[in-house]
C-alpha cells in the first residue's frame, strides 16, 4: 500500500510534468522556472534540438517554437521510481506539430520519451535533468529530425 507521502509525491510529479507541457504549448518560458531546478540540464539533442541550462533552454525555445504554427504536447503514462527526495521518471510524449514546408502546411507527429531526474526542493518537486529520447516520427519534413 502506498503511503500518504508517496501518493502526494506522485501527484505532485504528475502535475509538474503537465505544467511543463502547458508552459511549452502556451510559450510561457518563465513558467519553466517552476518546472526545472535552477541548475537543470535539458537535453533535446536526440531530436535535433539544443542541450543546455534552464536559461539557455528558455532562449532556445523562444527562438525555435515560432517555426511551428501549431503543436500540442500530450504527456502520458509515466513510469516513476521514487527514492526519498529523488526520483526518476520516464514519460511518453505524443507531439503533433504543424509547420510550413515547401509552401504547404505540413502536419507531422513525433513520439518520444522524457527521461527525467527529479529532486524535491523547498518549493516542491523539480526536474534536475531532462533528456528527450526519440521513439518514432511520422510525416516530418526531411532534414527536420536527425
């Protein structure tokens, strides 16, 4: 049986993962300050993006995301391993995106996992390290993904 603390931790971490998705979809880069630790490392390189600190990631996203006219980050099915004030999570992401390509609007889809190391902070759970792990893509413009 799960303890009250573990239930609370699991709900808070699920909320954290949802807040990340909403921050990206709302293009609210400052909201990421309440998702990641100040010294977090965020690694999007497996899908052709940047790797860097929280501040570097916010700048990268502010430049990269306007290339897409529409997108949604649907986070589902998290495997969560709690260990006191630390946790590891692996979350499935389904990501439909739209962008102009060769004069036409192109809808494409990406499937990936977020691989996270999380820590409990005085402000609550935060992601200390995130790596996107590519699984599949469909209809992505040539050259967009490695």
